[in-house]
C-alpha cells in the first residue's frame, strides 16, 4: 500500500461522536415535547409556539396583532419621551387545560421547525462521519454538504410556511371567532440566518466538489 492510498488519520472522529450524541438527544427532546404537548402538560423548557411561555403547563400561542380581534392598537405608558408611543405587537393566547384537539394542533404547529432541526442534525451527523472516515475533500462529503445546504434553504422556507398554516389552525382552536385565513402571512416568519447559511453551504459544497476532483486527479498521477 502506497502512502497516497493510506486511510486518512481519524482526527475528526470525536466531532462525529459529538454530533451523533446531539442528534439522538434532539430526537429524545422532540419526542418528550410532543408527548407532553399532546397530554396538555406543555414543553419541559417552557417554550411554546411563537416564543417563551409564561408558564410550564398548558399550551400557548403568540399571535401577531393582525390575527387578533377585540384588541386595541395602542397602549398608553407614562415616562415616554414626547412623540413616543407603545403598541402591542403580539399577544399570548394560552389554554391551561387544553382539549385533545387543541393539544394536537399545538403539537402539529411545533413539528415543522423541530423536524427541520432534526433533519439538519441528521445530515450533519452523516457528514461528520463521512469526513472522519474518508477525509474532507471527497465527492461524498461534497454531496452531503450540498444536501444539507438545500435542506436549510428550501426545507427552512417550507417548514416556516407549514408552521404558519399550523399556527393559524391552532389559533382557530383557541378562539371563538372565525379566523381569517387570508391573514396567514402575519403568522409567517422566515429565518433569514438559516437561509443564508444554506446558501453558504451550497457554495462551499461546490468548492469542495471541485477540490475533490483536483485531489483525485493528483492522486491518479502519483
């Protein structure tokens, strides 16, 4: 066996192990969150659909002002500078003892972003294992990095869109008035950092694929 064909030194194996543990911890955390939400107990860490939860029990939804009715647009406060006013941007709609339909709607609303994160961790785990086994500049690593980039870019947009419709459905379960589904863009919040990271990974995958090809050509001439 020549020096060029020796397997790469496994320096990145600890990183692959850490990413694997993080992935399985995320699986357990999401499973516990879904179970607790379905049983009306609320997430362990107090997070709920749309922001931090005011309590550790029940379900809550942060709804933007255009989605709400019977609320004023202004809020008077003392101590403000001249010409400054305070307005409510959103309100927390909570059910301390949710019905099964409400709990199911809350679980569905929390799933799109959770699955996006879980899928990203799974792809990162596969990428870390491939890099630890074969090295960085390989066709497989470039392919996995490209898939991860598109998952964050396209999958992130799809997940936020699905979450917006799920949040509208949850709001319909928590209020008595008819929810205007034409207002769904108010429930849609795109994570631009995730999208730009996806674009960066796609570009990096292209560079890595070119580097892998150059490496293969160099090894073929040795």
